[in-house]
């Protein structure tokens, strides 16, 4: 069978369009001091995070509204819907409150210097505890500075608690990245769930505020600088179009479902 040049071009274009539609988004997170980047794949309404061995750690299903955690060593998995995630966050928060109360009772008889050291150690072990105390207002503002990171133009914004700088993020327009619009919406749903879970568990609203700003304005962070007492931690993110493996979003055969722990 013979094809004209125009027909061949049309078929090739159709093939490329189908291939592009089937491709997903890979997000590589490079944390300063760590050799290996963390990988997150997004495709057709699902997100999968991989461990250092390339195995899926958890799956987020936007359509089903659930998170699936895989425990490979035990050959088990756990499903969590919205209601169950709220229950778990509330249970963990209650356990943290109880642990903090017990430690505070034990600290009551310590000398002042030791008490301060113990308090600091507790807050490092359970960061959410510090955020449950009355605190200054958290704000997000533009720094007015532009940058180019890994070839992507971005603008710096600052997250502050009162006058204290908590973190900075250099954010790019969605159109300037390799993230597909549908995958971006999946990411928005995923990070909202995680932010809600974290804020309910620890009272920390910082991540929720940053994510709300990003997804409301079609922005993407290409680098984040977290300002801590021990110094600044730099987190860089890269995005590319990548076809995920077929089994990346599925529960391995033979794995048994585990019930959510009771709190």
C-alpha cells in the first residue's frame, strides 16, 4: 500500500499527539545533602511516590479520593479515604498532646537551663507542638527578585511568621514547565489533602498557605529555601514529561490489605 507525503505527515502527527497524551509528568525533588532525588510520577488522575529502590511507596487516586500506602517488607497495603485521614490526623494529634503533657510534667522539677534544653528537644522531635501555641501571623509576600534556576525563569516569594523568615520559594508559571494541565490539577488535589492532614495533625498552616497561593495562581516552585535554626536547607525541583511504568499505580499482587490503626 502506498502513502502520499501528506498522508504520512498526518499519520506521524497523530502518533505524536497520542504519545504526548499518554505521557505523564515526573517530578524530581533534590534535597541538599542527599545524593538521590525523590521521584513523584503523575498520570491520568493518579500520583505515585517512589522509594530509593524505585518501588512505589504510596499512590494518590484523585478520582477515588484516597491514599494507598504500600508496605513492601510486610507485603501489605493500607487504603485511606478523606474521613479516615481526618480520623488518623486527629488520633496522632491526640497522642502528641498526651506525650507533650507527660514530658511537661517530668520537666517541672528540672533546673531552668535543662528545662529549656528539653523543651527545644521536644519541639525538634514533634515540630507540630510548637505551632499549637499562640503565634504570630503567617504571611506570604513577593520579594521582588527574579531568578533562573535550571533554565526556568522564576520569581521569589517569602513566607514569614511575624517578622521571622520561614521559607522562600522561587516560583515559575505553569506554562513555563513540562507539567501537563491535567497532571497539575491532580497535584493540586494531592497537596491539598496532605496540607489539610498536616494542619489538622499539628496546627501548621505554613505549607497550606504556600500551596494555596501556588495552585490558585497556576504557579510551580522550582526551588525552596527552608530557613531553620540549624541553617538553610535548599530543595530544588525539576519537571519532565515521562511515561510511567504500567505497574507504578497498582497494588502488587499478593499484598494483603491492612486496617487503619485505632486511636
